C-alpha cells in the first residue's frame, strides 16, 4: 500500500486541526507570502517533471491539443460553476471554502500526475510534495470552514488510490518514452498551476487535463515515426 497517499489525507486533517487552533494569528500578508511559496514549489515540481521528457515536442503538442479540447468542453468553467449546484444553507463562506479546497485537493493536476507517476515509476516526489502543500493550505482554509474540512481527506484518498491503481492497469501497455512524455506534459501543466496559485494569472488549468490522456498516443506516434 503506497503510504504517501495516506500521508496526504492525514496532512489535510492535521493542517485543518492546527489551522482552527491558530486562525486568529493568520494575517492576510502571511497568506499572500505562503501562496507565493507554494507557487515556487509548484514550479519546482514542473521543472523536475519536464526533465523526464523523451520527446518534448510530443508533450508540447499534447498540451496544446488537450487545451483546445478542454476549452471546447468547458471543463474548467464547469468545475467553477459547481458552487451554483450547492443548496443555500446560509453557510455561504463555508460552502465556498469547501468547494475551493475540494477542487485544489481532489481534482488537481498535481494529484493525478503524482498518483499516476507513483504507479508508473515508483517516484513519490510529487505526491510527497503535494501532501506538504495540502497540509499547509489546510491551515488557511480552516479559517473559513472549520473542522468540517477534515471530511475532504476521504474523497482525496479514494481518488488518489483510484489513479494509482489505474496506473497499474495501464502500465503493461506503456513504454518508458510514453511515461516520460506524460511526466513532461504534466510538468507544463504545473507551470500553469503555479500562475494560479501566485495569482499572477488565472489560467483554466483543468481545461488542459485531456492532454494527460492524449500525450500517450502522440508519444507512441513520435517514438515510432519521428
């Protein structure tokens, strides 16, 4: 059992509990500083993943095609509009905080890339870094949600395990070149993630998720014909 996945869920719980205890001491300036630090870490992850590329051109092409498909399907916009489906219970701030936290923890590119990369190569770097980032982010989310934020650790763990086991099912059909190009494509998406975390830009990161599927086919073509 990959303990690092459990570590991520435990980190969310620990961060939430600590955040609830010290919420009065968390200033807006501190939150801004931590966002920049998390963005820098995300860039570092992206650089590491891009370095695994076998055919960088294949990863770039997959990113562009995947982005076009995601834009046509409005993936990012649909995820942002999930909040409109929530019933109005009077706890608007809590509901919105939980929605943002769920998107960040459970359906982030970092989690998908990390869990798949763990299964493909046994590399725990991305997921370990994600666990640290999620724990830190929970410190600040706890101020707007309270202890109920701990509940997100359950779907987070289930989704990461699902991606991990999916990688095992895919592994026999993949080549080292395809896995390397997948990592590189994920690294490029991490750069977009960093822009959003640092609030430099607000790119539709989720729109590029189809690229993580397309890259396998483009990489196979590149390996055979280019």
